[in-house]
């Protein structure tokens, strides 16, 4: 399992990192310059953490999901 997150103010980062510590997994910001495809290939489950803006998912998170949708469809 891995958790990826977007955090505009730091609150979602705090929750994602606490969850990662508790589960003993990696946590990565979607803004990191890393190969998420390689990370997603190694895990069975992808957890996602993000803030809600005006009852909507933020644009940056929607774009991330579109980019990696093929991984998200086949993982738990």
C-alpha cells in the first residue's frame, strides 16, 4: 500500500503522513517529481488523501487521477 496526497494548506499532508506512519507505508505528495507509475506497480493498494474545495475535488487532484487512471482502476 502507498498513500498519495495533495495538501494546499498542510492539513491533508498531516493526515496522510499520520496514516502512513500508522500503516508503515510510504506517503507521497502528488506534487513530487517522481515516477508514480513505478511506485504504483509495486503495490496492491493506493490510498488517496486530498482536501475538498467547495464540495469538489481540486483541479490538481483531478488531473493527477486522469494521468494515472489506468493504475487506479486495477488497484484496491
